[in-house]
């Protein structure tokens, strides 16, 4: 399951319970003995190489395979006896794979309760940990969409619930991956899975498609849990019709959001989301002064950001191309300037109507609070904010909400901090990208595979990869500012440093030698974060750099180290199967350059075992493309185009709107005098039309 935004600030699985809590439960409460009539899962756990296909391997299997349990009668239950855990596909050695069991089950609208009881591999006690995933109303393709619930727990029985409408639901049970090296604590064990159904008090809530935030003459609404709760408070909402009082109750009790903006006297023109100020990347003098602002973004139960925000102002910005969009109030902020920034994705349509503003929670990307460092590098708590949207899409518009923090335990949004800061924006272009990381087929199971890079053993102290890339000729030179390599640190290693080498790549793509080394460097080993486009969670690792590269062909090497390679091994497992990379192919097929020691023998031709293949329909040569992105700015850029606020290289009515809506203020200032007036309008009109190339 992946449930992370693009600021890498949320975890995908929440840990609940404790070992002590389970120890206090009598053994009978954690029994895996199947009751009469229980369904026996059709597969075991250890799917060995060459053995039977995992018949309930779900979306990890090719093709996807599920165990269909049929329908649970209203108020009834189904019991399933099965096995799961970690295992080695080869049958020997440390566990490298975990078994997940995927079940489909249909219910009427109501509560699906999933109860999981386990026994370890030797039957002496419960398994140390277990995981439950639930995806509601999966439709025709269970592999599409995110899970609604993903919980890891040490409690036994482990119980999780999902409230949804009538339909087919997906339930996945498994264990965590091994994280303790040689200690095998999740080896294949027995489990008893109980799926039970509790009907809604008001059945119409399981079938209604009407909006819970809008009055309608038919009872019920399309959020089953909220609908049932509201109708329990006022049965008329289901028995007669969903009037305004039902809407109000739903908003209050269920945290729903209805957009409304009533600007206070003297509020800035961009006080409302529907009248945001259009700005461009790098635009100067964007002053954010919220002293007279109101609040119209989601607050209270409807808020999506953990940091509470009030007195908000709104801006819209367009990404000039694919890359990383940076926003900061750091340069003008201080310890008393407590700004919070949220981002919403608008796609290619920048217009936000009142109806569209009511969907702000659905457009939400993420938020940041307290992210600016002081002179010592320590983040200022209660201070200003900076954020980078790591995967902005070229041509898309993004809605920026900037407001002040408030303590919701003692006050409301009207008591939010006020400030006057300058919003500065920048953009890192994608100099090169291999695209996202994908899983590959390992003996019939989709697996995220990384090629080890570092001091991985005494015989491989320089286990390096040389991955090809090219710098485009759109600039005389590129200032490279960040490289993002995608992989993970296997268990049992210690990584303190991430290192990189850029090599010149000669015609014909020969292996790089010491003479081809161009740039080297290292950074403290970075924390991985999530990009939803990748198959593996938290795969992205940023390397901050500062060097220039002219257009041309190169190799990149990235590897982990520590101070004691001889006794403590390091390993950055660099994920393969990035579809947009540059393939290395010779007369024998596709391959990659890999070393054990350098410079002797240096990089040699390397191929994966035959058990690793690409899924059907994917270019087999892409299997060796490790995943990475390179970001920077061109030294030769498009000529400046004053008054082109939205960055579309045309000065037109949209830009005039920015000037008129900021008249007398700083938001539409072009000539740098701090005020939007007739002089700025003159600049716009004198350059009306397409910007110079």
C-alpha cells in the first residue's frame, strides 16, 4: 500500500498495539484452529522455484490471481484457514520474499470486520507481527486504486474494520518483511482469518449515490459511514429526504468540506481560493500579507494538513516543464513568522469556481510547516516554511495556500499568526530521467529488485554500477543541483555516506575507466521518501550536488559506504526496470556495467539470472536500467519576458488580470518599485503578444 504525498511526510503503515498487549491475551483467544465449515486457503506459503504458481498471489502474480470467497450473508461470517510469512524461493538461506494472501469478498452495505489470529512456524506462539490491507468496492479490476486501510499490528487477535457500500472488497493478509538480518521471526506460519459483516442501520446508505454535502429529495447519501451516522441522529435524512439540516450535520460530524468565502473588510484581492493571484516562477515582489485575510480553506474536521492554518491567501503557479517546483518564505521569515503552505493540483485548468473549490480536499497534494533552518542549520519551530514539489508536471497549474498557524486546542483560525513575507519561487528542470521504478518478474512473482552498490562483501569492496545518461543540448551547460537515485538499504548493512561518480561515456558505450572519471562527491546517506509513481515505497534518495555539465553522454555511479568497510558492509540496492533509461545492448543482448573492485578489473559485463524477467509487454532490455533523476537549471535560459505572470510565453489578458487585481499593491509589480500601477501596465502593453525567443 502507498498512501504518501509528494512531500514525503506521511508513513504508509501505522503500527498499533504492543507485544505486551498480546501477551496478556489468553492462548484461546489467539487460536488458529479452524471452526467447522472453514475455507482452507488453496496455497501454502513457501512457493519454491519451479513449484506451483501462487494461486492467491493477487496483484503480485502474473496474471493477477485471487481467492474469491463469495458473499458474506448480512450479519454473517466466513472463516479461512491459511499460511503466510517470509520464505526463500530457492528453499534455502535467509528469507528474501514474503507470502501475501489476497481474498475477494462481497457484502451488502455495512461494516466488514477482519479478524486475524496467527501461530508462528513452530506452533509455540503467535507470529510476532501481522498486516491487514483492505480495499473497498474494487469494481472490475482489484489492482486499480489505493487501499483504504493498511495496518500492521502485534496484537492478537488483530482486528480491522471497513465501512462501505454494497460491493466486492479486497482483503490482503501478510507479515512484514524481515528486518532483523539472520533472525527469522516471520517464517511461514498458520493463521485463521474471520470476515464478518454488520449491516447498516439504514440500508439506503449502502446504495445511495447522492452527494452528502448537497440537499436532495431522496434519503441517504454516498458516504455509507457518514450517512448511517447522520440518519442515526435524524432518521428523516434517510426515510424522507436529505435536506440542509442533514447536510449541516454531515459537515459537522463527518468532517466534510463545503466551500464558502466571505472576505473581511480590507482583505487582499486573493483572499479567496476562487480569486487566487496568478504568479510565475521566479516572479519578484510577491508579498504575502495576511493581516486582513479571512479563512476559506479546509479547517477543523475537514482539514487535510496536520498543521492548522487560518487567515489564508491563495496563489496559482504554472510549472514551465516537468521538474521540481520550489516555494519558500525563508529569506524574509524569522522565528516569529509562522507560515504554513499547502499545495493543490489543478491540472491544465487554472480556473477555480466555487463548485471546484468544494473539492479542495480531493485536489490536495500536501502541506509543510516549520521547515526553514536558522544560521546553525536547525529548523525553526514556529517559523517560516519552504517546500519543494518534487514531481511537478509541465503545463499543469498548482494552487498555493499560505496561511498562519494556530493552536486549535485553544483558538480558531481567526487567531492564526499574521505576517508580511515575500514568497520566492524557483524551478529545477529535469536534466535527465529514467522514469519511475518498476517491479520485475522473479520466478513468477512481481518483485522490486535492486542491484547492490557499495562494499557488499570482502570480495566486492567496490561493487559499483555505471548507468548511462545524456545531457540534452537545449543549453550551453547545465548547473546540476540534485540527483535522486531510487533503491533501498538491505537489512544487516550500515550506510553512512552516499557517493557518486560521473564518468564521460565514449562512443559505443565502452566500460568507463579511471581516465573517464569526471566528477566525484559524497553526502550523508539520505533518508528515502515516497514517489507514488514508483512501485516501491520510500525508494527516492536525494543527493544534493553543485556542478556543471555540458551537453553530452555520461555514466552515473551511486553507492553507499561507511568508515569500516573491511568489517561492516554497506549496500545501496539500486532499483532496476526504469522504462525510460538508456539500454546497453551488444551482440549477446542487454546488460549493465558492474564492478567488484576498481580500477582492476574495473567494470565488466553483468547480466541477471534467467529467473528474473520483465512482465509481458515490457521491453526486456529495460531490466538493467536503474532508476534515477537528475535536476538542474540551464545556464542559457529563455530571454526574460516582463509581465508574463503565468509563464506561458505570451503577454495577454490573463497577465492584465494580475496587474488589475493587484493595483496599488505589490503582487503585480513588474518594474521593481514595489507597487502595481500604470508603469507596470505600460510594460505589459508595450510587449503585448508572444514573448521574444
